[in-house]
C-alpha cells in the first residue's frame, strides 16, 4: 500500500471494498476525482430538497451519495448518508433537520481528505 493509499485507509477508506467494485487503483483514482468534483453541487441539490422538505427526492439523492461512498470505500460517510436515506424514506423531517449539519460536516471532512489525496 502506497503512502497516499495508507492516508486514505487511516481516514476510514476501505480499499478492499473499493477495489472489489472498481477493479484497480487507476479506476479508483478517476472515480474519486469525479466524486470530488461533484461533491459540492450534489450537496446543494440535497440541501435544496431539505429546504423544500421534499423527502422523496432527498432520500433519492442521499441514496446516490451513499452508493457512491460505498463504491469508493468511504464507509463512515456512507453510513451517515444511509441514516439520512432512511429518514427521508420515513419522511422523518425532524431527523433530517436536526442532523443535516452532521452530513455537511462529514462531507467537508472527506472533501478535505480526498483533496489532500488528489493533491488539491
């Protein structure tokens, strides 16, 4: 494992899982770059649904976020997104409103980690 890969592993990434989905590190790096580039716009869409209390589309968007995180092996982020997905499906707006900042904080944490890995 390279130093860069160890950095991600030390920050909650599961490479074994990621490579089972993506096959090799080159593909992982490409998909991770795409994920990084889309993080802010994806969160803006999620926030818009939260503000509108549109739990149907909120749950769809956080489901996609969760799936992306899982395929990249970002398990802690995937777990938080999954909690939000379940809350959205249950139309539990109180959970979403009370825990949205945590989702944003986790996104910001992993955006910084990924940015460091990518040399941003």
